């Protein structure tokens, strides 16, 4: 089913945000536990792990999540939809659309949310986050694409919008931390949508987003 056609009226009127390129394609991997017909939340995580050069850190997170399937305690294993590292390399875990797009990434939100793991630490302060320009740009691009593809508004919301894992505290998680610039990345994502509407593309080599 093409959810974009049924959920996204905005897409009819303006150019679409171009799909970000995947440097690590793990299409529809990651311990699928069901389907979400209409995801309504984009949920942002931090992996609590360090950076490695190239795509090896992204690949490592996807492979780790996949390996959790073997541990009975995790009840089917963990998964995620996207992983983004410091360099802005994006890896794909589960696909965005049903069937087979539901994974276990946030207790209390798995049935409504698609998840993005940032390879980062929750202890980062604001200044540290802002040095990770490519990661935030790639995140904002992916958010803009997801928003248009799934009809999820680019605004703060735990039911229909963008949220952080720490806002679903059932599992005791605090990621992506108190200083993650959530409002800033939402503004950047909106800017990407506007840019697409003007027929401009967006890429990893563009200068720092002027909205910053
Ligand atoms: Zn998390």
C-alpha cells in the first residue's frame, strides 16, 4: 500500500524531499515484530556508543540489533528503522512502510513510531551536539523525507509528530539526552521540505544549514 498517497495531502502540491542516499543498506532487517499501518511518530534515539570512521559504526549498530534476536530476554529482539553516524552516513534497518515495519525500539511507542538511532551519547551538551553538523543535517533530511512519506507533521508531539525516546520513559531511557537540539532539527527538517518545494535538492556537501 502506498501510504504516502493516503496520508500525505501536502505531497500533491509540492515537490517531494528527495530520498537520502543510504551508505549502508540493510533493507528490512532488524527483528521485525509486526506492522504499523500508519506510523504517526518519528522517535529519535542515541545509541550510547562511540564514533568509528566510515560506515563501520552504522553497520555495527545494525548488526548488534539483529544479533539480539538470539537472546530470549529481549522478546523477539530489537530493531530500528534508521541509524545515522557523526559523518552523516545513514543506514537502513526496517523499512518505513507496512507490512513488516514494526520493530522493538521504545517500550510504549513501538506501535506508533518509526525510530532513528543517532550514534552518539546522551551526555553530550548543546555545544557538542552542534559540532556534529553532518549528523544533524542527515537527521533533518531523513525527518523531512519521513514526514512527507508517512504524513507525520514536523512538530513536537508524542502522538503525531516528532519525539525523543526520553519522552517515553517506561524503559528508563534518557536518550538522546537533555541537551539534544530537538527544536533546531525540526526547524532544519522543515527547511528541507521548503527547499524541496522550490525544486532544490539537498545533500551532505551543502554548507551549514542557514536556519541554524
Ligand atoms: Zn532509545
